[in-house]
C-alpha cells in the first residue's frame, strides 16, 4: 500500500469496524431483512435529485440509494468493478474501453448496456442539464463509440488520470437512458436508476422516501452480501436544526443522524445505546478564499499576513468543541496525494503578519487603527448569504477580529441573494467561503487552475481567481500523468506552491460524523465521497 493510500484508509477508519464495503457500524450477528430506517439529515437539501444536476453535500446520500455507479472506490483507494466489469486504458491515456456488467436493469425496465452508459455521459455534458459538478469532472470526455452491446469505448480530449476515481462518486451515478431520452425534465423530481432502492416521493423541505428493489442483484463486488438490500424502506428526513436532529436521535424518533453536531459527539460516544462513525471528507478543506485578482489580496504579502494573523487552531477547537481537525494545507489529510511532509508549515505569527504589511507599504494607520497606503484604508469585503452557517459565521467573526488587530478591516456584508450571485459571477468580493469534497488531489486543478476562473462563457470554481503559471503547469502534468508515483510528487509540489501563494485561509478538514441507534447494523460510508450508504444495512429488532 502506498503512503497516500495508507493515509486514506486511516482517515476513513476513524470509528466503526473495517469492512470491504466501506466504513461500517455495528454487529456480527446474522442480518435480518425488513424494516424501515429513518435517517435525520441536515438542512442542506439538494435543489435537484438528478445526480448529474446537483453539487450539494447531501446530494449523494439522496441519490446513491437509487443510482449505481460505474465503478467502486474502495477504502484502500483502489478502483473495483460495479456496473463496469472491467476496463482497459490505452497507453496514451486517451481511450478507456469499458466491459459492462450484464443482467442489470433500471427501475423502469430499461436495460443497462453500452448505449445506456453513453447516454449518461452525454447527459452529464449536455448544457441543458446545468450540471454544476459532474460536467466539470468529465470535462475531458470527447465522445464514445458502442463497440458491442456491453462494450463502450470512451475517448478523452486529453489524458485525465482521475477519470476512474471521479466515476465512483455518487454525483456521476447512472440514470435510466429511457428517462434521459424521453423525460429528462423529470429526473430532478423523480430519478430512475438501477440501485438497491426505488425512489418513492420527495416532499420538499421534509423528506425523501424509497422502497427496496426486489430484483436487485448487482451491488458492488466489494459489498458484504448479494441480492436485494435488507431494508424494506428508507426515509431521509431533513432536520436542519442541530438540536432538533440530535434530540430526534436521542428520543428514538430517527434511527440515525448525519452530521452529528460537534457539541453532541462526546454524549453520543458515552451513550451505550448509540453508535458513532466518522470520516474526513477528501478534497479541499473548509476555507475562506481570497480574491487574488484585485486589491488588497492581489498582493501575496497581504494574503500571507492574514494567514499568519489568524489563530486557526484556537478558532477551530472552539467552534467544534475540539472535534474538528485543523487543515494543514490545501487538501485534506484523507485525500490520496495529500502532502504529509508539509504538515505544520502554516504558523500563527501576528508579529510576522505586521512585518509583511509593512513591507507591502501599509505602514500608516487611521484613528481606528486600520492601515493606510496612499490615503486608502486596508479594507476587504466579505459578502455572505443570509443563511450563512452559524459555525462559519463564528469563524468569520473571529477572523475579522484577528485581521483588525493587524490593521486589516474585513467588512462582512449580507446582500440580497440575487446581488450575492451577481457579485460572485463578476468577482466582486474579497473573501468567500466553502469547501470541495472529492476523492482525488485533482481538486487543486478544479479550485486553482487558471482555466477555471469564471468568464462570460463559463462558470468556473477558481473563486480565488488565482493565475499562476508554475502551478498550472504542475496541475496539468499531474492530471495527465499515468504514473502514480510521478503524479503524487507533482501534487506534492503543487501543494507546496499553494502554501507560497496563499490563495485561501484553510481552516479545517471537514468530517462526516454519523450517529445511530445500536439496532442499526452495517451502516456504511461510500469511500469515494463519504456519505451514508445503506445497501448492507439492516435493523436488529
């Protein structure tokens, strides 16, 4: 096992027992079919249940029960068969030939074959799908040719080493080709897949319900069993308030909760009737991105000063009740390709922050202590949504206070939603926040390649608007490389370069903490994108 894969495995096995199907919870007795499992989910309800049409963190938990993936990303980072039995990659990395599993049917009776896979790729790429994530992931996809009933040859415009990794994510799950061709507008409201559960109903703002697919017999080759799922029914109930969600678990109103509030984690661990499992989501940590395309953060010294001024360790320990891991760089520790040797590079040093601002020419101060240069105040604007998460608001306020101590005035604004969207598109901000979960260090290309800066023609994810030739070169070489050792070294160099450029303030590696009643057995995470997965789950009651 390589060093990066060992890191991934260790991160996924934070709690619960190891399993060939992912991170699992619970027991050793014989599984019992039947029953309804109710999961209390947080309030980040997807706006669309088409796996190709959403980017919500709750997207996979709602769509993976319905839509199987082409391949399975195992806990050791290897790619295993699922709806694809096998695959071959050409020496130049441009052609992938998939041999598909036979005997698979979608819930509407449509057959899984090479044409179905081709239709799904085209749906992801179709501008009408308005895919915020899947389309970006398969951007190098050029076209595909049906070789025979169960063989598809996929051609890429350029070598793309993370291609198989991202195909394992729930955001790229397979939808019925019949639905895509005949009723694509219905997918958001009622997705039809081939998964172990059949979609029943989406009551917006309340819940999504499913029932068992009795014909299912094509789970991942790494699953713990074959045949239909054990659970007869599944309900995902949206409980936005942390206290409401935890109290529902404690009272037995739900069987499990996702995103356990950090203030309740120790209570869960101390409760003999409850179980707990958690995984750090791979990808980019939760961060405040800095707009490098305009003043004041177009000056790297100002960016470095803010990073040095903020006591991230103290902030994150406080807002998470000691539950969150402070980010060590620009990918999380669970991400294959994480540069372990760079840990500890970021230091809290307010004195150094002051020296950097002096070097940048911000030497004078006004009556409020804010630094001045050429008569202008050192000011940065941070527009946020009205429903900005409470934890992030606490981080924002404490960052604002730390910045003020070194003479930087961060002004937090709450403009109307449309104005916020327009400003984001135009790049009219100095700070913005978020994270990006994915199972590959290619997240750095998504977040920091100059190709991903939003333009009039394309909305990109490089919200830091960073443009650095050296970084671009490293990231392009990494995604084209077919040699794992070389790719890891390139990603390590890219992370080191980002620590020099400071396009963001990385705060914490985002965890996925799930708590459950002890009667819930073999609850699992999908390792490709840690979210609850219910195929092997059963109720011991």
